């Protein structure tokens, strides 16, 4: 059975493709009409190229960590450790409405900038149970203890899914007219275990609010380090997996960094050059500049790479090498 394929170049088109004409070939074994579409090599290469995501470097003046998360609870309170580059105000909202908080984030975009505690309170319509406020001095890492008053008589926030977050922490600059930083405030949503939901204490979300009216969800990067940080809780692995499934059902799950066996910050492929590229959407930082061009899948989790961005530019690397 003879096979006739007529290949023609498509005109008036951005893509150069090779197609069959209306005369399709006949399979001599089964007699089915099978259409054929052929693509040239240039189109194939462009479809597999990893896109480089454009990034803008900004300085974040706010830092907040949970001290002793294993001992935190709604009844016993929580200890927070701020670490800020400027004088700041830490405002803690207990039992903050989930809906009102996300409406407040939208108001930051479309209505007014949330750069003061009063601005957030106006956006929340006071939809929280209790508020505490602390003045944080520049580079001061003193622990701040937060607790609901006994007369509040709150032992839990109800079953999942919940209408209130246990704790929302807002960090704002003490000087409102300071224009040095693009980031003007940070909102941290914190889960604290209670009588009905004993999931270990952790920061669920961090939102960075910009002066231009945008806000971004701050994500962790997964990378190996010389000293791997211990787990934030002392709960057994089986209980942690149960907690994780509960979080996912509630829509509050956040990716946690896996503990890898690597003991250096070198590229996981060549083991010679420094890690510089972050792969999206998996957020693994594991490849150097040389190895990056050879991978369309993450070498750590095998997920297809949709975008990527460098941790620092070539110029910054050269400057750092010269400094060393």
C-alpha cells in the first residue's frame, strides 16, 4: 500500500508547521483513516523551554517566628519573637474573622493602604475577640508573650472548617511616613492548638503588603543546608500525617520543607557549583547556573518546571566572589 503525504509550509502564520493535505494515509492492516500532523524542530524546542520568571528584589523589614511552638495553646498562650530592621508595632488579633481578613487584604488593593494597626481594624470592622499590641525596637529580638484573658473563656474556636483564625499578627512600621521600604506591613496567620483541634502550632500564611497596593503570599523555598532545622513540633510522624490531612481538608495546608540528606548548599546534580535557581511551582532551590539549562523536570521531586528564577544575578555572584 503506497503512502502519499503532501507537506506544505503554512503561510500567513506565526508558527511554522508541517501538515498533511486532505488525502490522509490508509493503514493497510485495519483500513482506518488516520490524520497526521507533523511539527518542525523549532516548534518542538520552543514548547519545552523553561520560562525565566521576571523577579524584582525588595527588602523585607519584618521578621516573626514562633518560640517554643510545642508548648503553645489557646489557653496557655504563645510566645513570638520579632526581628525587624526598623522600629515596628506588633499587633495581635485573637479570633480574627477569616472572611473579614481576606476582605481587608482586598481593601488594601482597591481602597486604602493597610500600613497601620488602625487601618486594619477599620477594614476588619472589629471582627476579632481580643487585641494585644507591642512596640518593637530596631533589631530587638526580645520574646513577646501573647495570651487571651481568662475572662474571655475561650478554649477552642469550633470544628473545622472554622470561621475564625486563632491568631493574626500584624507588623507595621512605627514611622508611618517612612518611604525607604516597598513592603509597609506583614500579616501572619497563626494556628494555635486548642481543645477541639490539636494540630501543632505553626504559621499558616504570611502576606507582605506593598506601598503600591499589592500583597503577596510569602512562600518558603526548599533547599538543603549545612544544619538542617529540626521539625517545629515533637509529635510522632503518624500524628503529623493525620494533622496534615486535616489541614488539607480545611484548606489551610502549607507546604513544609522536606528534610533531605544533603549536607551542603552545592548543586544537587554536579555537586560543584553553588545553588542559584529556584524551580516553580515546586519551589525547590537545587540547581546551579550550569545545570539549570539541562532540566525540564525538578531533579528533587520530578515535577515539571513551569518557570524558574535566579536567587542572584551573575553580577552579584561576581561581586561576592571578588569580595571573598
